[in-house]
C-alpha cells in the first residue's frame, strides 16, 4: 500500500516549523503552473522569474499567516500575483523598467517595452476602486473571482484548483458579481 501524499495544508504547517523540505515540495508542486499563469500576465520572463522567487520567499516567511481557510494553491496564487504587480508597479515608476529581450541578434540592445494593457489593468485593480471592492469580498468569493475572472479559468478548472464543487464556484461567482456591482455603484457606505 502506497503512503498518502502530504497535503498542501500539512506542508504549510511544516513550514512554520522551519521544514525546508516542505518548501521544496510546495515549490515542485506549484511553481510550474504559477509560472504559466504569471507569464499570461507579463511577457518578460525575468520579471516572472523574480515574482515567482519572491512568492516562495514570502510563502516561507509568511507561512504562519495562512489561516487554514480555503486552498493553499489559491493562497499561493494570491501572493504570486501581488508580487508580480509589485514588480510591474516598480517598473512603471522607472525603478525596474520592463525589458523585452529580442533573440534576433546578440548585438541588438534590449528594448524597453511599455507595460501591456493587461499589466496596466492589474495595476488598476490593485489600487483602484475595483481593488477596494475586491478587498471587501469574503476570501472564498475573492478566490473564485480571481480564478475565473482575473485568471480566465473555467468554472470546472477553478473548482479543481480551489478544491470545491463546480456549482459552488458558480454560486460564489454569482454572489461576488452582485456584491461588486453594488459596491461599485456606490452602495457601500
């Protein structure tokens, strides 16, 4: 009989005790899909790599902040996307301009690229009225919105990622949209 695989929740709890092997296991399990999702938002592989590294450093340092609510994958994704936004924001201020390296010729200098429309939207979400409205959602509803709306996952894919039934994803998304409409229309006092 094969031993059951250690769950993400058990690995995060082990991190709180300083278990470096738990961090390796979480990285091996989550870094590949995180990298793909981050690359959908930023075309610069260096920025993505830095954000991914920052994410797992934060997972290591902040493991005690995970409250055991929701899925660990959703918690890690939240950290990763915030790290990417921080890197993009730093680039917007000129501290770390986004650079697109074109492999045409080795002698061709790197060309500074303007942030993509999606990168600008992500910055606006984090710091605009929508960001405030998203912050008022419950963690469960916010995770569904991030997975389906921001990440573009189907309800089935979001259900798999979050470890909840597909109908629960649909219900939470419906309720989250209603709350966001109310909040953005000025219904919050």
